[in-house]
C-alpha cells in the first residue's frame, strides 16, 4: 500500500474513533454530554453553535473533494492517493443526472479504494449533518413532557419524577426508558403518553435531518436508492423480500395487542425471570464465556450495559459481548478500511449469535442451572420476544428502503398523512398494534443502519446451526468453537470463512437469508 493511501486509511480510523465517541455521548446525555467530552463547560448558556463539529479536524476524509478524487474517472479509483488503478465508478456529471453507484466499485480490482470511498461517503454525510444530529439529540433529552408522579411510583417504574411532586417534566429518552422499565399497565400508559407528548418536539427535528440527509447524499454524488451502504445484501432487494417473508411466515406466532405499549412490553420477556443474577454487570457477562476462552487475550469494549428489566436485557448484554468480540478479533495488520465498514454486518452477525443464547434451552440448563422443563419454557418466552423484535426490525427495513420494492418509502420523507398511514400499518403488521404516527423515526429508530439487526440475526441462525453440528449444543463453552469463531473473525475479508461459505463481512445472498429464516422458524417450532 502506497504511503499516501496508508495515511488516508489512518486518518479514516482516527475520524471513526472520534465519531463513535461523539455518537455515544449524544445518545447518553445529548449536547451536554458531548460538550463534556469535547472539554466545553456544559451549562444552560452553552449553545449548539459553541459545540464544535468533531469531524472538522478530519475534513480530508470527510469531504466531497476527497470522495470524488477516490472515484475520479480519468485516474481510476484513488489514483491520486497512491491506490492502484481500477474500474471507474460513475459520479454525478456536470448535468447532475448521472448518479454514482458504489455497487459498481465492488467489481474494482483494488478493494481498498472502494472501502475508503465508502468511509469517506459516510463521514462526509455525518460531518455535513452534524448540526441536524445535534438538534435531534437536544430534542431527545429536553424535558418537555409532563407525567404523573404518583401513577409512575405506584407501578414501581425505575426513574421518574422526584418525590414530593405531583407531576414532573421528562424528556423523550426518559419516557422511553420509563416505558420499557414499567412493570404495570397504568405506568406503561403514563410513560407512553409522555413519550407521545415529547415526540412532538422531536418529530420536526427528525424530519429535517432525514430530508437534509437525502439531499446531502445527492449533492455528494450518491443516489440513496442505489446500492445503499447500510443495506449490505446481494442484491439489496433480497433483504426486503426476506423481511416481507418473515412477516408473513411468522404472523401466526404474534397475537394482536390491546395497544402498542403492551406489544413492546412483550419484547422485554419479563416472564423468563429464573436463574438470572440480581444485577447485570460486565463481569457476569465476561465470566459466562471464560470456560471456552473465546475472549482470552482480548480487550472488549462492551459500552454501557442495558438496565436489567427482563431476559431481553440480558440477551442484549450478550449481544454487546458478541459485537465487541467481532471488533476486537478483526485483523490488526490489515488496513482499517478493509476490515471495518460503516455499517458492519460482521458485528451485527456476532451480536445476534450471542444474543440468541437466552432463546436456547441448553443455555439455561448448562449456564443458569435450570431444569429441563423450565429451561424450555424460558427459552420459548425469549424466542417469542426476540421474534417480535425481529418483526419490528423487518418493518424498519421496509420503512427505510421499501421504495426499492414499490412501497411508499421513508415516512419522514413523505407527506404527513401518507407517512402516518404507512408507518402505522407497517408497525401494526409487525407487532400486532400500530405505533402512533407521531413516533415515526423515534420508535422504532429509523436512522441509517437500522436494517443490520435483521440481516445479522438471520445469518447468526446459520452460524449457530453450524456451530452445533461441529461442536455440539454447548458450543458457547467449547474452546474449539471459540477458536473457530476467533479464526473466522480474524480472516482477511476476501478469504472464505471457516463457519460459512463467505467471510462475515461479505454481503449475503438471497439464499443465505432464506436458509437463516427457515432455520429460525424451525427453532421456534421446536420450542412450541
């Protein structure tokens, strides 16, 4: 690799690290948390304009000029950065009528140039849209909705208003966490009403961000409807067809719900309560896999663990472990852009593999010490809860990318009345009750990358079957299985995988996804 290309790759790696820290801070505490991360004194007088764009120092890898240079017709992809020549990638010409297609770049003989182009595309959009993302985060964390303190406390919800007050103002984030943590119907209703009230202030910010993202992609030279980076499937339409198939073939397993908040509560799997520790900690998660040694010698970044509301919370924590394992196992010697992508299906696949353990009776028997009957009962509860989540993931994919198969399109880019009808029908079909249209883009999240969980889950079902066939049903404690997983994740992306015909980062085919869906439905049938 030429020195110029190596330098560009290193700059991308540094920019990505900074951006991930930024996203975590915004999710955790909004602009105030980001101000703290950047060393700006967070107070009531700190305006959005005073919080610097974290990607500004990395403008060379987050600009249209670099993106177009990487895709320049006359020099081949990336020739100006010391990258080998390759097939030209069409970009928008002077007439603005010829859209770029990064899918075409997949045919290029130089994979690094295509990988760098994808990262520069992603980072450029995030830099340009930073102010919009900041406004959206501010709306999520602003205390704008009122909630009755007595109703929430009587239900035993976590968080909520301070004692001694009849009502309190809460943010949309607090309302969503309160809704998911509520254990009684009256509390769930109170939190749901608060979330809808708070959503009114988020809806406009979310719509503006979606519109500007769509326009920014076009200005950059990327057609958002062609080969999207966040829908890694070959062809992309196959992912949408499998989403529709999942919704149709698993419909009989989903009962209609009285309301959308009741439907979401089913996905928490509170009834599968036996055997779990009182507290969900990093040590507990890591100790589970110590016998197999799958993380031996690695430093895993699990991030903040979810609150322990039900079995699904523990499953999510195990998913964090799987994602962190994939990240830490990636080849160290290869260029950053070749082993990591903006929307990493490899991470999603490993996250789903480990998150799926609580849907397996063997896990409860071998790890939590439950008897056979109770182990199967809890696995069934969690499997049904995860199916509900996957169905909502299928709806998210259809809402984000449905225009490719004739659906109306992203609800935040549609006229409001059409958007409401489309969103409510898709969510009703997914979970058994419509989520209010005002929550479009809020619950569920419709940001780029929302299609990955479904794809990762279907591929992970295939991985699980192959691991069981090779290493028995307690593969998660088998050192040889751990070695196979580590070996696959450390293989250079273009090489064949050890557990599957293709390496985890490569785009799956329609046949791959169909096999995963069939195995998933068979597993649900076995559990009863």
